[in-house]
C-alpha cells in the first residue's frame, strides 16, 4: 500500500490487565515479534489512530510506549540479528480490522 511506513512499537506497562489491553490492541495494527514488541506497516492515518487508542489505555505516570519510525515501508530492509530462538520476518499480508 502506498505511503505506508514501517514502525517498531515497544511498551512497558506496569499493570497486567492494562498490558493485556495494549497487547490485544496492538494485534490489530501489526505483527507480534516479542513479548512487548510489534512491527507495524501503517499509513499516517492508521499510525495516528493507533497512538490515540494506546494513549487512552495507558497511565502516563506509570507506563511507557515507544513508536520507532524506520522509514518508508517499501524501501526499508530491516536487518535483524537474532540470538537464541529463530526469527522469522513477518510476511506482508492483508489484515482485516
């Protein structure tokens, strides 16, 4: 899809129930890579929607979310070094939300 950017979203949520809500929300926006890490291909509109939804779920004084912009999704080739368990790069596929 045109104008998508690739993001890494990682979070540190202090309360387990809030963590579960964040996790379920993130499953609608990207691919789960690790415990609190997702890779997302998003348009500017979807990225803003995601950030707004996440902001409504966290406690700013206790929780922390990082959204790292890696650049245009079609031209970024993330190089991942995996130690321990094997890493399979997420395949691009349509997601119906």
